[in-house]
C-alpha cells in the first residue's frame, strides 16, 4: 500500500520536507514563514473529487475568483 504524504517546498532556501499529516505540514509552513519570511508551498496527495469540490466551494484557497458563493459550504468573511 502506498503511503500518502504532504510535500512542502521552499524555493527561497531550496528546502523540501515530507510529512505524513496535513496538520504537521501546515505547522511547518507557518513556522518557516515566521522564522524566514519565505512562502513555502505544499503538494498534497490526490483527494476524492467530492473533497476537492467541497474545499473549492468553501473558498479554502482564499481567492475570491475560485469560490462558489452559491454553495452552502461557502464561508463568507462577514
């Protein structure tokens, strides 16, 4: 069975880390941003299409242009 993991990369310092849990990867990104000012990015294993759609509908990427405001999952900032 293939293990799923999250890969975090920072181009500014040419660093790549792999994590088994999304939470640990998010914590690493935040700590790295705080300590270095660098914007690390992550690559996630593929998710079920329903999970990806729900995330997009809820606007989890934070960009208004990729949010479905008519979705019941939409999280308005107000």
